[in-house]
C-alpha cells in the first residue's frame, strides 16, 4: 500500500470536520482532495508515458498528460 501526503492545512481541516463537526470546512476539504487526486493521476499518466514499452503507448500517454495539463495543440511538437 502506498502512502499519500497532503498539506498540513488540509489535514487540519479534515480533523476539524470529523472531530469537531465543523461543516463549513467541507468545501475546502473537497477542493483540496480533488486537487491532490488530480496531481496523483497526472503523475501516474506521466510515469506511464516514461515507462511505456512501445512508442505508440508512449505517444498515447504523452498526449493524455498534455491534455490533463491543458497544453494547447499549437504548443506541442
């Protein structure tokens, strides 16, 4: 099992939400976790791009990574 690191501020908000029932933290927690999940998926796609066994798979993952990062087609090679 892998470990996932989150910012200390987000961890504090999660604790407040669960232990102190501070419902106003819910939106910040959701945004923080979505941001972390997006970063994890981007890193996974990048790793697949770098380690793909064939040139076709490498190009597929490279395009997916660039799409996730929002790089415009005109800036790609």
